[in-house]
């Protein structure tokens, strides 16, 4: 009996515990995320309401939601105390307030026509007791952006090229169907398409994983109004020995350029406005009507160009700043215009400056050549002068060298030609001694030296010689007696 009662108590306790757990689970709250579906025109602001609530009216605790949106159609423009994001993603959170719902308003700028979807990518939510919500029903928002009345309906392409291969028939904006045959070694077709209207959008489908046989590539163009759509279809036939094989063989050996950096430009909205009073058009431009899509706007083109490649217009950006903008008519790109780009110089002035520069360069080359010629001539003359001076110095030394020699002296003759008393012997005395012929040459040399030394000595010597002759005669006559 006691054992039966014990077993009954255990079963009762287990049943009560199970019912308690079951009742606790039945009280777990569930929630719901709801959105509003607003609409707006291009350029306007649009607000989207996000509401997180419990389905049973329980107090809501902490919530955290991650949302995604189309950044090409919408631009998130407000940061609040419980929401932040951008570039296609927004985080929304809330704290316990004792209420059963939390509401957040998100503000966007409508960029272009179309339908943008805002959806939930992840969530985390609790009730007021800190218990995780059991289930949450996720909703989404569809934001419809309509085009302006002046929005273009042009959904055609200006150009479309493929690689590898070529389109058949050749591309024309009005032709929507094309074909191309490629080889089995081609698994991807690259399509380059440019819309005729710069505000239209181009989207591609297919072409990444080509299968053997026929493949379809679609180029879809959506006009500025967001509703006009045009599709260009390319049928790609992948077979052995297709056109691509020959094309790639011809490209063998070409080098792929090194990519230094990649630049992605974020589109900005520029509103074209009339030229304000007091603002002058940059020098060198002439007024012209510019076609932006299907709209004609006032602008200016470079006066010296017969076929303008770009134009200038006056516009205002998102920040309300007004300035001149330069628009590339071929690539459909836009950038701010700075007058220093041309500085008011016409093409004729450019040509004149170029001619003057070339003339100065030519004169400089001529002067440089003449300078080298003169330097060469001067060096040659200097070398010749040094050589001649050296030769002249050597000849002059040889010329005067003979005068530096001292005459040979004959001391013996001098001593013999004089008497013991030091007097010079006369001719008669030398004759008596038999030395007359031997000393004739010496007398002549001595007389010459004396004459050169002094005129007075020469006169005295002449007189002495006369006396010697007279005395010699007397002596000779006396000797005969």
C-alpha cells in the first residue's frame, strides 16, 4: 500500500512539473515586424515607418534589427539615436519602455524612379522579462519612386560590344536581337553597353557560365522614368571551332596591363539651373543648346571646336552649392569646371605660343652650335701660339749662345811680347829677336781691342806707334853706323 502511494506521488509530481513547463512555454511571447509602403517622386524625401511589436500585447524588451535596401534608388539621409547605416544596410534597435511596440521612422532621399524593397536580414528580440521571443513575423516595405514629368522615357542603348567575338548583325539602337558563335574554350561573354540617356540604367543577365550549345544573354535598359524598359537579347552559340578560338589566337602575345588601383565613382545628383545674374560665362565659350537625354538645356561649348567633345553648364549639387560643371558628351561623365582649365586662351593663341616656343628652341640650338665652333677655334689658336712661342725661344737661345763663350787667352805670348821692364817691344825689337811674324796677329788683336775700348786710348796708341816707327828708323840707322 505504501509503495503504491509512493509511486502515485512520484507520478503526480512528474505530471505537475510537465504541466508547469508546458504552461510556461505556452506563455512565451511572439512578435511582428511591420513596415509602411510610401511613395515619392525623384528628388523628394520619403519616410518609412518600422514597427516591432508583440502579438499578445506583452511588454517588449530589447530589440535589434538589420535591414537592407536598394542604394541605387534610395539614399539613407538621417541618423537617429536608435538607427544608423548607409550603403544599402541599416541597423535599428530599441530599449525596454514597458510598451508592447517600438516604432522607428527612417528617412530616405529618392534618387531615381523605380521600386525599392526594404527587408529584414536578421533580428534579435526579448520580452520585458528578458525571455527571447518565440517567433517573429517579418514584413517588408515597397517604396515606389515615380519619375518627374520631365523624366526621359528613352530606354535605348547608344552602343553595345562583346568580347570575344562580334555581334551579328552589327549593333543598331533599334535592333533588339543579336547572335554570336564562340568556341568551346570560351566560358564567359563580356558585354559592354552604354545607355543613350545617361540617367537610364543598364543591367545584364547571363553570360557568366556558358554551356555547350545555345545560351541567352539579356541586356535590360530601364529609362529614367523607371517604368519604360527595353531588352536586348544576345544568343550565344558555343561550339567547337567557333569564332572565339581564332580571335584569341590572334591576341596571343599581348600583355595585360598592370592594374595599379581601382576607382569606383559614386553618382551625385546635379540640377541644371539658369545662369544667375552677375555670373559671367568662362572666356572662350559660346552659348549652345545641350541635349541631356530628351531635354534641351542652356549651356556653352568651346568656341574653337567645330565638333565639341564636352560642354559646360551651370548647376547645383545636393549641398546647394552652385558652380559651372563640365559634361563629357561621349562618356556621359560630369565634373566641376575650373576656369584654369583654359584660362581664356583661344586655340589661335595656343598656336602662337607654340610657334614662339619652337622658334626660341631653334635659336637656342643655333647659338649653342656657334658657341661650340668658337670655342674650338680658340683652342686651336691657343695651341698654335704656344707651339710658336716655344720654337722662337729655343732659336733665340741658340743665336746668343756663341756670345757667351770667353775668348781663349795666351799668357805665354803676352809675357814674351813684353820686355823685362814691362814695356811693349817695338817692331824693330821683335824683328831683332825674330818674333815679328809671330806677333803680327797679336798686335792686330790688341789694337782692335784698344780701339773698341776707348777713342782716347786709340789716339794715344796711334801716336805711340808713330813714335816707335820714327824711333825704330833712328835706331836702325844708328845700328848701321
